[in-house]
């Protein structure tokens, strides 16, 4: 396997794992209609980090960096939206 192919495979696997890592959290929040255990600060930092990675990808013109981080931003953003939606107002 060539170095370029190996790098592509590893990068693809890393991107897929990063993107799908948010699915269990999203499903749990949606099913339970409860996001109290989700850290708002953590997801604000995560969303900001993915936004910075997208900007970096644009600056270096690396579409795999851009695409994978857009997908991760959407997933982590979904957790953030669910956090705001399902956090109890009486707390």
C-alpha cells in the first residue's frame, strides 16, 4: 500500500469515527428529552474548534479537512441545539 493511499485510508477512518462519535449522544438526548448531563461549555468549545478547522481547511484548500469538519460541526451543533432545547427551564 502506498503512503498516499495509507494516509487517505487513515484520514477517512478518522473522519468517519469523529463524525459518528456524536450519534450516541444525539440519540440519547432525543430519546430521553433530557440534556442536563451535556456540558454546554464543552460543546461550545467543540463547535468553535470545528469552525476553526473548517477555516483552516479553506485557507490551505484541503477539501477533506473542510468536508469532515463540516460534518462534525453539524453533528456537534445538533447536540448543542438539543442541549438548549431540552434543558429544563426551572433550573
